[in-house]
C-alpha cells in the first residue's frame, strides 16, 4: 500500500566523460501528496497522509527544482481555482505530519 501511495516517476541522467568515467544522477518526480499539496487540495492531502503517504519525500518536477509536499503547498504554483484558505490548511496538515516522520529517501 505505501509503495503505491508514495510512487513517483524515476529517471537516470548519465554524463559521459572523455576519461571514460561516467557520473549518474537519479531523479524522482513529485509524489501524489506533493501534487495535491501544490494544488491546495487539503481533503486529498489529509486522505493521503492518513493512508501513509510520506511527506518528507522530495521530488524534482523540473531541472534544479526540488520540492517536498510542504514546499509545494507553500509555493502553491498549481493552486489555480483552489478554495480560499485551503492552502493554509494544507500547510498546517503537512507541518504536523512532518513532526512524526523521519526524512526518507527513495529506495
């Protein structure tokens, strides 16, 4: 259940060097929780948290931009048409949830 609820797209970038060495970077897209937080859908954020979604996972929706669910709720870039006050409720839910989670990494 938690594997699905915390799922995100993953890709690998490889830099090839003339010396023959390579450097690999692994990137993860945003989770469903981060997407709901960015849109200020506080009911969905609450449901996902109650279902075990990890609020500490950080995704990279675009180059050099890394967001956790709380970061996304604070920026609210995708919150077009959100209900008044829903952004504040998302932030409050995520701040409380972060108190009970250790920072996680993708496996």
